[in-house]
């Protein structure tokens, strides 16, 4: 479904005396994502996880220099196609809740998303209601303006927006931040079920434990580099199934797996 | 000894969150506090560290009421360090808000000298959380309330921060209340874990 080859992202900055510098933030990296699959992208903050998502949707800031190739269903994904498909064939669940329109009630925003993905005007209201209900949000939340929603509720509104249409590729950036374990589990289950119904899901998270229960494969990012892509089943025991020392360190640092601090870091 | 005696709290015109929270933490002890979200764990933590005034009951430090002026010997660390610092202050000013931090502490927390001139948004979440911890470690510190401090961090950063806090408890005799919904984390760091329902809502 999605093929990423040789992708790298740099930021152009001006230094002293109008010299121009490019700082590479991500890559080069290769990644593929198939229908029916949940790929978790895991890494510490600053590893470049969100940049990857924003590059797929073409929403990087203006000073970003992107090289490499993105292909969706075999066809190159250029800027025009990104703009045309965004919200239709592919949907992004952004990390920051400031991506909601502060002046529009939550239910109406989900209705917009349904309209964007091609649903008829008269169907939008019902679709929005059902999408919100799937994430445990009722009529009160639908009537609320974003400022009246808790962080976790706002995140679920954005998940409803991304899944209300028929997008085949869903990229969720930290979908469980700010959610209590029960609601986080519900969100992850829902992302899993979207993949099980034939969509491709990329889940960006720092929470390795949460990702492992729901993802097929886990891509580990560190300081802009793709360290390893391992099947979720490789994360067990002392991490013998993992190829890279960093992935093993991340696994062994979990409280349930020894809570070990890597020697180099301590 | 830090004690909560029959503590209760209600938001204005709201029903009481809890009315009878009782617990005691000894110096050097790491006590876990577990419970579902929205039940009042953070409110209890903020009462213990003087951020909120109790509606009922009392917070006692060595048998005397908590001092409300100057540096509070009970410091609160929150989930999102961005919300615990002034975004218009540079990191250097944040670090020395209570007293100048010891170089030894900064080194142990991996805080680089170059961060001093930066603003909070120029650090990552894990880096800023370490700054918030360093700020709390003034000489008068006796107890820490660590409220979901590593939820938003990756596993390695989480392990590093808790390795530091465990050492702090052992070496300086700082008592720590670790609030989390992550049982595995509490089992790894706490000497005993309390269920919020049992200590705050009565039988």
C-alpha cells in the first residue's frame, strides 16, 4: 500500500552572514506498509517520528527539504496527490489537539471529515454520531467546543474524524497520549480492527508496551535513524530475537523486563 | 514522616472527590499510589505538596502542619513538565528558582550546561522532566510527589529517571509518593503500593 524509499528530511536554516545550512533530521530510511497491517513506529521524543508522518501527508513546514520517494498503491505520492488524497484515501490523526477548529462544535468537525471523504450531506450527522460513539463519546461531547473537551476526549474526536470516512491509510501520531489505560486500550483495539478490515495503519508512539499488543511490526527510530523493524513477536524474553542493541535496551528498560538502564546512558 | 490525616477535597460547588484519605510516608521510602484516572490521585498529590488547601483533615510533616511560605519541603512533579515551568523563563533560571543546583545533581541527571540559555520548548519532554526534578532537589527537600512523571517518556528515559530517584531516596532519605496507573512500574520502584480506593474512600 505505502512504500517509502530512501526518504530523508532536512531543515534549511540561515546561519551567520546569510550562510545557509541544512540539518538532517530524519533518514535515509526505507519502510513499507501493507493493507491489513498495523505498523508501530516507536522512539524517544525527538527521534523524528512525527516528521515521518508529516512527510507522508506533505504537511512539513516550508523550510523542510524532503528527498526520496513515496509511493501509494504503486503510484508516486507527490505534493498534488497528497493534497488530493488527504482526508479521502489517507487520514492523519495529529498529535496536538490544537489541530481542531476552536470555533466549531466537535460533532460538526467530524461531519466535515465525513463530507471530505465523500459522504452525502444528509448522512454526515449520523455518521459523525456513530464515529464518536465508537470512541465512547456521546451527544454532550458532540455539542462541545474543543476547549471544553479534556485532552483525551479531543484525541478521540480526532480519531473519529480520521476513521469516519473510508481512508485506506491511517496514520495516528501518539493516539493514546493523555488517555487512561481503559480508553487507551479502546483506541488501540479500534486501530487494530481498522487494519483487520483491510486498512493500513501506522501508529506512532513512545509507548512500546501498548504498541506490542496491537501491532504486527515495530519500527524503532532513534535520532532520525531507523534502527530496526522487528515483528512484534520478537519482543520477548531478554530480547534475543532483536537485532539491534538499542531495540534490546528499549525492551529491557520496561519495568516488567528488568527496568535496566543501558550502560552507556547511565 | 509525611502524613495525610482524614484528608478531603471538593471543587467549588462540586461533590467531594474524597473525604477520608489517610496515608503516611517515611523518609527514604518509595510508596506507590495506584487507581483509575479521574478518581483524585493527582488532587491528593497536590494537597500533600501544598498546591491545594484541604477541605477537611490535615497534611502533617513530622507532626506539624505543612509550611505554606517559602520553599515547600514536599515538592510536586507532574506528568507534563511543560505545565510545571514558566515558558518565558530560560532553563538556567528555572533550575535555580529555589536554590542554585549542585553540579553533582546536574551531572547525575544528565543536564548539559548548554541547556541553561534555552527556553523550555527547546528541550524534549524527557529533558525538561529532568530539569523539573533538579529544580525540586533544593537543600530543604524532604518528600517528592511523583505524579505520572514518566508516562510520556520512552522506556529508557523512564528507567534512567527512576534509577536516579531510587538512589536519591536511599542516599538522601527523600520519601517519594509514586502515583501511576502502571502496575509494572510501581512494582519495580515502590516498596509498597497503596490502592487509592482503599486509603481514600473508606471501606
